[in-house]
C-alpha cells in the first residue's frame, strides 16, 4: 500500500472522529492538580478516555518508520481494517446515547470527580524522602476556606506558607504554622489561579513544595431543583439559577441512585441573562431503565464559557451538594430509543465503509 494513501486514510478517519467529538461536546472534564518541588510549574493531570479516543490514539500512534519496509506495508491493510472496524464499533456505541445523557460507570473518574485534586509525592532533601501537599479539591469557591495538609513521614519544626498569583508573583497571603494542616481564609479579589508555596523546615533540613489550584468568585448559583417531570423519553430536571453575569453557560451534573450508584452524566448549554432563570437537564430513558425510585443530582459544575479567545472560563457554584429527586416514575417515559442525527449516520457509514475495504 502506498504510504501517502495510508496516511491520508488515517487523517480522514481521525478528522471525522474528531469532528464528532467537537459537535457532541462530550469531552470529559479534566482532573487537574499538581504538587511540585522548588516552584516547578509542571501539572499532574489524569484523563479518562472514551473507547473511541483510545482507538483513535492507537491508530495514529503507529510509528511512521513501520510503514517504510515492504514487509510491513504488506501486513498493514489487515491491521488497518481491524483498527477501522474497532473505531466504527466504538463510534456506534458512543452515539447510541444522546450527548446530553451519557451513562456513568464507577470507573469514569473524570465525570464522577471533576474537581479532584491529584496528590503527588515529591522527592525532598536530595531525594532521600518524599512529601506532598494535599487539598480536598482543585477549585475553590469564595468564600470557602482553603485547607492545605502536608503529608510526610518526616517530623517538622514549622512551615512558612505563602499564597501567590502565579502570573504576577504577587503575594496574596502568608502564614506560619507548626501544624500539618493549615486553613486560609479566601478573599473575593483573588485571581483564578493561585499558587501555594510551602517552605518546610524539617528536623533534618529545609525544602520547598508548591502546588497550583483554581479559585473562583462564583458568577452564577444553582439555587434549587424544581420537581422533575417527563417529556417524551426524557426525565426533565429544571434547575433554578441566580445569574450574576450574563453569558453562555454550560451545566454538568451527575445522576445517582440514592444509595450512591452512578447512573448518568447530564449536561446542557444555554445563554442566560443576569438575574433569576432556569436551565434544564434531561436524562434519557436509555439510562433510566430499571432505575426507578429515589434519585439524586450531585457533582454540579457551572461554567460561564469564554466569549472570545483569551477570555478565561469562569465558574459558578451550587447552593447544595445534593438535590434529591423523590420517587420519579420512569414508566411515564416513552420507550422510543435515541435517534442518531443524519450527520452521525453519515459518519458511521463512512467509518464502516472504510473498515470493509
């Protein structure tokens, strides 16, 4: 097979799949957080990829030098056929559910814990020991306190903390402590990125740890959840909002059984004006079958999306961590399956045709 033809085929496949992800906007939120030594700016992130993305990465990560020899070129068509077949199947599985109501599993950490802080043990004192700064989450909302804990097997004498604006290096606050856990009172005018610097005096020597977090002065609040109702194949959940700044908003939340079993990740976008308003989340019957009874809405994320390049995403907050949904009757939903769009059908046919060549 000609190498250029093979390369173009891979590009076409990747472009089609990537376009699908952009249009559906079902990219999982990224788990972010870092713990670094001596003011390092590197960030530790985890990302749970969908089967579709895993297959795409598998295809496009094939080293180019493997395509150079005649022997590999002869074996490539069969391997590509298998890859395209896997890709088309993963795509078909992905579009069997609407993008606003995606089934959740206990392994979908990015959806279940979108504000998770990743703790990293860092070598200290010339690498002979490790230590880490840990926080209960990555993004904090004003006026909640920021609580930092040092974890290390070494005894300490004291810690000098300083919170900084990482862009300007301006000091926001500082604190001296001899305790492993320290609490900072947040201020309304703090920047969205905050760096925590801990200069630690161990009994065996001194070292420095830093970590970055996000800070948000909420631009919107979820005040309450109105009673759920059925609309065709969807359970509709109206969220009562208090919007401080008008803009284009995206709301994400997870639907659970009352016993804590995850059911689905729900999302919606809307342009909301300042003041009181409503945005609705919908759960499709495809994720609710056999899951009647008491449900709960948790892990609500509110984003005010940027209106122009360079503008940062801003965040809102929910007044409650959990909103109960009492005894919704799933039998009130129609049984109609989700119908993929014509564009989704065309993309699926395109991938299936390539897989059969």
